[in-house]
């Protein structure tokens, strides 16, 4: 009986979703604001990458909220794990020479690539979140390959705080100079150059440091536990 | 192009089904990571490289690692 009811429910839900999706025209512009971003985005923000101009400039305040959500998640994880942490020092079996050497060679390359992704966020695809995630995966590689190495938790936490602080301070400067939060108060420069788009690269560097150190901190907390 | 995309979609479906029926949880995590990896390739084909990058780094690498660490603390096989 329950099975029949659940199948019936699934069919009703699938019917509703497919009927509502069929109403939406595919490939036709539905909103005016999207057109505005595509046509005026480069002129208004100076960022060639339109996604970045939306994420950091037009919807910058939402991005601050997203970063805060990630921050709260990392803090919650740390708080939960710190209550059950045992203090016994475990003997760590070292990885084989091939594995540890490979990790040591690959680690700086991945780190440089992540940094490139978030510094060039306003020019090429990617940005603070992607660069931070790539940096965190580099640290994950180090944790798996060179198991005796540990990051300094104090340094990572202060980098995280500094990144968040830089974001808010830039936003408040914009409030003081331009009249609203996150105003692009620096000169926009020529598009397609590294030093262009005003405060957007600064904010993305702050986000990159913040996300990278947060995700690394999460991995650090979990691996200490296991 | 359409053949590559359909092959990837079929592979993704197989991975998703496998992740839900595997009793060995490590294998299930690997299958779920495969789904994420193919999703990132499909995002790239759909001209969303930003999302593809985030999906590859977070979905395929970090999430799988976090799941595997969690499995090491608990049990490997599902009853």
C-alpha cells in the first residue's frame, strides 16, 4: 500500500515538474536585467568576465553572505569536532617515496594555479571560490601524500579572518566614498588588463584567501580526527 | 559532439545508480565522485567554465575526501 502511494506521489511530482518546465521557453531571453549585464557590464564594472561582474559587483552583498555561510559552517565543524578530540599522539605511517615526492612536486604547481585563478578572476573564468577550492585541494594532496606535514592552524585562521575583514573594509570604504556598500571607488582602467576593474580583484583575492583557508581548515580538522 | 555528451550522460546515470546500490561505501563515494567529475565536464561543454571548475574541485575532490575520512571513522560496509 505504501509503495503504491509513493509511486503515485512520484508520478504526480514528475508530472508537475515536467508541465511547469514545458511552459518555460528554452533559449529565449526572459529577463531584461540579464541583457543589461551582458551589454553594459564591461562598461559599468570594468571586468571582462561577466560572471565576475555579477558576483562581485552587481551582487556583491550576496557574495558576502555566501562567504559568511561558509565561515559559519567551518566554525560549526570545528566546534563540534573540538568536543570529541582525543589528545593521544598517533604514530603516522609515512607514505612511500614515490607518492611523497610526487606530492611535493605537484603541490606548488597546484598552489600557483589556484592563485592564478583568483587573481585573474575578472579576466578569465574562475574567481575566489574556485581558486580557494583548488588551493584547498592542494593542501588535501599534501595531507594524503606527506602525512607528517601539518599546516599551522593559527596562520590559516588569521588568513581567513584577514580575508573576511578585507572584504568588509573594502565594502565600507565604498559606503564612505560612493554612498553605498561595495561601491567600485577605484579607477576602472582599461578592460582586459590585470590592473583594471577597480576593487573587484581586491575583493576576489580576499575571497580566495578566505575560502582557501576555510576549506583547508575543514580538511585539517577532519584529518586530525581520523 | 552529441555522441560524446550522450555517452557522458549515460556514464553519469550509471555512476549515480551504482552509488546508490553499492554496499561498499568507499566504492559508493568513488561512484558519486565520478558523477561530479562528469557533471563538471558537461558544465564545460555547456560553456560554464566557472561552474565546471568549482564542481571539479569541490564535488570531485574535496567532498569525496571528506566522505572517505568520515567512512574511516565509522564502518566501511553497509548492512
